[in-house]
């Protein structure tokens, strides 16, 4: 027998993998720059990252119809992965507009920040485009380990280290649970490919259900679903604020991507178990998140709890395992990533003014001292609450419609209760900013780049709410494609 | 008893003892060791399942788990050192500055 027949290895199609390669090379370049220069100029690091990410983004946008599998079935590029990756890269570029001033004021982001950012972005991009448990495991760890370090980057601040350590321990627990789930799935089907595992039909399904429960609970800890949410408010509050924004947007898209890949593959035989488990988790999550956010005095922590509540709404959509549910969930995830990021980025700018502590009192009469920031923050908050012209209303209505279509009335009604409760804390903040008369201390001015990015995000929140078809035309075929797998 | 079953039971025992360690213990180093114990349980499970199923993918997975766990524990120990520097060893197990 010829040696060539014995070793049947084909060369992987690297054309599908180019955006990731560009991000990886950007990370390595930043790493080398950090090694070469003793004090890396932040402007240089930011320009290198922006150039790298823009190249990756342009490649993705111009080759949006690229489809196929490479690396022997480990890596899948389809419209789902391209869509999520476009959003992740865009949000990362927007984030970089805010880091320079924050670093100048807080002296907290070092050279590590830039390459860890690109490594976690790479992990998120791979996570959005794989069905293989091995690759999902590695990408999950790439994102998480970068996040642990990024959370701890605030120099000399104990809360930052505390949040990072809690995140690390619960993240380690999550990864162990998820990989034990992989063990059970491996016993069940003898393969690590999720498509193969979930289409495999054995008479005894107990190992499949056990494995899926472990795997999903592992991911649920990473997402911050309620019985396992303890790390999330601490890590979000302790982390430097631009990084909180990053974790709540790009991190959320990345950690939800494997769940959304599993969701269309749910079979008829364990559909009821899926609905019950995911639906219950969703209800507990958004009710708990909204009620606890009501009593928070710290606005950053309040937004962290609102992020938990929004994970709950997304999970409510996930529990409806049909195409309509998936469309609503993808729209919700992408729109939330913009809203959540905008909320935290406003805080990142406001923190630059002297003795600002993110307390509720600090927001008294913000309209008079810094009208622009007040308006942007109000749009973000109203969108998080779900007031009609903004996208927040649309996505909540979509989730509710899909719940009604799936006959999950109990989840839908409790979701309305949750949204009603959330009115309390979002509107209180808006009222404080606009109705209070007292003039607060001088507020730091946002730079031109920051203004432009915030306007862009706020306008996109309005546009996505008024003209949903812009995004829906991409989402709709994507979710139908995922259901044909 | 078949040897694979015995190894699987040991793996479950390792995993559960790590889980209880994470839930019960307060000491920072012990917490880190507990998460590593869970991952080692996963490794043993993967390798013994390979024997049962007759493949090699589980062993490849186990190699990756070993490598990545090393990276994670390096970050964890770095954080522990940072916490000890800021707080001192004695009071380090009461890290409850952030709470509702």
C-alpha cells in the first residue's frame, strides 16, 4: 500500500479561516511590540489593533457568502458564524476608541490589555464557528483565561482582584462541568462532534441527557444564569469599566454561540426535558436579576444585574426550540450586545470626572452638566427597558411572540412581570438625570472619537428598532440553515 | 469488576471531591487545587471512556485539558500572589469586599 493512501491528510482550506488568522497575527504583533518596547505607546498599540481588526472585518464583509468546513470538520464557516464575528469585531473596534482616555486617567490598562483583547476576540470567533466539543473547550478557555487577567488589570485595586478570583474559581468549575458533559456525550455516541452526537439514535438516551445537562450547566455558569451567577456582579464591578463593557457584549455573544448551535439540534425525544430545564432557568434568571437590580445603589453593579436579567430573556427564547425562537434569540443577542456595551461605556467616560463613584446620587441632574452623555445614557437605558422606538421593545416583543408560538405561556407571562419590575430601576435613573435640578461637579468631556462612537451606537439602537429588516434579512436564512443541519 | 468501570468510578469520585472542595473550602490555594482536581477527574474519565469506546479522541482531549489547566492555574496563582500582597496571608480567605 502506498504511504499516501495510508495517511489521508488533506491540506486545510485556509481561506475560510483568514479572519481568525488576521486577528491571531495582530495579537502576536502586539505581543512582540510589548516585548520590544519597554513602555509601549498606547497610540501605537491601538492603531495596530484597529488596522488588524479592520482588515479582518473587511475580509469578512467582502466574503460574507463564504461557506464550508475546514480542519477536518473541526471548524465550520456558515452565515451564523460570519454574522456573529462581524458584530464581535465591530464592537471590539468601538471599544478601542474608549481605552486611551480611560488608561490616561486610571493608569490601569497596560500593554497586556491589547493582546489579551485580541486573543479573547479570537477565542470568541472560534467559539461562534465550531460544532466540535474539543474546539469549543479550547476556545472557551481562550476567552475565559483572557477575561480573568483582563478583570484583574486595575492596579492596586482590591475589588478588581477579588472579582477576578471569584470569576476564576467559578470559571474553572464551569469548564470542569462542561468537559464532564463532553465525557458523557462521548460515551453516548463515540464522537465529539455535536451534530453527530445529537443526531445519534440510541435506545437509551440517559447519557445524552446527562451529558447535555452538564454541558449546558457549564456554559450557564459562564453566561451568568442565576443559580450560578455569583461571580458575575463582582467581576463586572471590579473590572476596569471598558473591560466590563467588553465582557457584557462580546463575551456574551461568544458564550451564547455554542448554546445556539445546540438549540436547533434538540430532538423530539427530549424536547420536553429541554423546555422544562431551560425555561425554568430562564424564569429564575430574569426574575432574580430584575428584583436584585432594584435595590442596588451602585450603577455599575445595577447594570451587571440587568445583564443577568437579559441573559434570562435570551434563555427564554432558547427554550423554544424552533426556528422562530432562534431568529428572535439571535436578534436579541446582537441588539443586546450594543445596548449593554453602550451602557457600560457611558460609565467608562463619566468615571473620568473627579471623585465619581458610580453611585445613584452622582447622576443627579446630569442633563445640566453634561447633556450629551445624559441623552446617550437615556437612550441606552430606555432601550434596555424596551420603550417602543428603540430596539429594546422589538426584541422583547419578538421573544414574547416566539414564546406564544411555542405555547410557553408561563414563561411569557413571567417575562412581562420581569420587564415590569425592571421599569423601576431604569426609569429611576432617567428621572434622576433629567428631573433633578441640583448641579453636580464638573464632568469629564468625551473626546471626538468617543462622541462619534456613542452617537453611532445610539443611532444604531434606534435604526434597528425602526427598520428591523436590515438585520432580519440576514438572521432569518441563518436560523433556517441551522435547523437544516 | 471490569477495570474500565473501576477507573470511571475513581474519576467520578475525583470530580465530586473537587466539587465539594470548591463549595465548602475557604482557603484560596485549596480552592484552586479543587478546580484542578475536578479537571483531573475529567481526564481520567476521558481516558477510561476511550478504552471502553475504542477510540483515541478522548486521549487527545485529555492532553488538551492538561495543557489548558496548567495555563489556568498559572493565572490563578498569579492572582493569589496579588491578593496576598494587597491583604496579607491571614485575612486573604475573607475576600468579601464586594457584596450586595
